């Protein structure tokens, strides 16, 4: 029996271990200097003005929608091909969801479908769009930004699959536009199978200073220690709060909104900073693997469609659309190759079906789901394991 080959996994080096140990032996395990260091490094990596580290990708989504200020009578357009958290974040905040179908070639949210959703729902107050950089391929956000501006919508980009990815700006042609350059907020995950692993963890990036400040407050219980924002006097409990005060002791703070404890720890941030140092190298390795798979399956008839090699793709996943997906999935597992399926369409989850969505609503997404399978894709995979995966797939169909 061959050694198990997962579809994705973390790589932990001695440098990562040393960075974590150093932090564990320091004065701060949380709320210390490693957090801001990681935030600054990550913001620079994705070319963003601000970054806010949080406890996981779901927390990043939740805080982002909170900061954007959705109301209960408002709607957000989402993709059905994503992890449920990308949609649930709207529901967490009391908002409502509309789905748009995917482009069957790219697996990304189809902008023409989004336009149709807007046109068909003029009676609803649509306020935002959450496009997904699915599998690592970055949405053509300059086109989405134009559409958003026409209708007064915000954009929350789910970039969990695509740190370091980019698309070619359609107006400037050769300029590479990366994560968040056209979005109000972009979010990332540091789950072990992602490009950067901190165990659990996430990041929100933005170029909007007001959103940045709001996120910082929401991340920590809605509490601020900023003297300029204080509303009470230090003596308010004694009834002496008639004048605005400027002299506050260091222990003073105010809870000014309903926030959450969504902080990242310092030792997680230290691990993230260490992993970030080899992010470019690992991204290049992912592209090498994608080229090997692309060459292997380009003329293979049972593969109906596949990720292929695309400039700017960050290759969190390499997806095949195949005949007899269930048979292939089981055959690979029997041979210790653990492929995965990304994703069951969110609108067909029982929670959303109970809200009126049904089979047939989004044919491209549903057809994709019926045939998709994600095969092993991670930087530390050996070429021999890649070839074993290719051979096993071809053996099944032979």
C-alpha cells in the first residue's frame, strides 16, 4: 500500500517551529507585537494599505459584513460554488442572500448572471457582491467594480484560495491586478490546506481607513482605547461628566459597539510570518504542479473540463470535471489517494433549500458539482506522488 497522498496539506519547516518557540518564550502569547508585524507583512505582500488579523476565515467574513453595515432588509449576491461560510456571513448579520450562477469554464461567478440577478430583483435592496476566487483563480474584479459602481454596491472578495494570485486589468492590459485592488474588503484563510498555514487564522485587507478602524474595533469586543474616540468622562460614574476629558489613565477603555473576540494569537502570527517568507516559492511550485497536470490531461477524454494552466492562478486546488466522479473518487481512496470535492452547491444545502432554493436554479453550478473532483495540490508533494495520482486516474478509466 502506497503512502497516503492527501489533496492538500501544510508544510512546517524548522524555521516555522523556531519562530513559534521564540514567541512562546516571549512576554506575549496574544495581543503582542507579532500580530501587527504579520499584518504589515501580509498587507505588503498583497499590496494593500491595511490588514487585520483574525481567528479564522469565517471570522474575517463575519467582521467584514458587519463593518460594511448590512441591514435586515438588504440583499447580497453570492456564488453557490464556495464553502458555506462565504454565504453564511450575510445571514449572521441578518441580511439576505441571492445567488448568481458560475461561468462553466472558469468556475467563477458569472458577471452576466449577476447582471440578470440585479435586473430580476429590482424590488429588493441589493447592497453588495461576494465573488469567490475559486480554486485560486482570481475574479476579473475590474469588470465587477464597474458593475458595482453602477448600482451602488460594495464588493467583498473571498480570496481564501488565492493569495498572490492576479488578473490582467482589462483597461491597462498588461498591469497585474492582485487581491483586493478593486474590492472594498478582501479576506483570507490560514487553514492548514491553504497557501499560508497558522493552524486556524484569517486576514482582512482593505484600502479604506474607515473600514480598517471599524474592523479593529469589532475584532475586540467593540472596545476602543483611542482617547480621541472616548465618549465618557473618567468620572462619569460619579456624575462628573459635564466636560469632554482628554487626560485618561492607561487602564481606561470604552465598549462602543457590539463586537467579538476574533483575535489571532502571537504564536500563530509568528508562524504566519515565517510561512509568508516562502509564499512566492510555494506559489511557483503550485504552478509547476499545475503544468504537469495540464499536460497529463489535455487530451484525456474522460476529463471533460479541468483547471488547466492560467496566468495569475494561485492553484489552491486543481479541479477535474470527469465522468463517473464517484467511481473515480472511491478508486483513488482505495489506492490511498485522498481527493476531495469542492463544493456541494450552497443553495442545495438543506438550510438554503428551506428558504426556497431548489435544484435547477443554477444549472452551471449544479452540472459542475456533479462532475468535479480536486486532486492532490500542495507545494511539498513529490513529483513521484503527482505521477502516481495521474497514473491512478488513467488506470481507473482504462
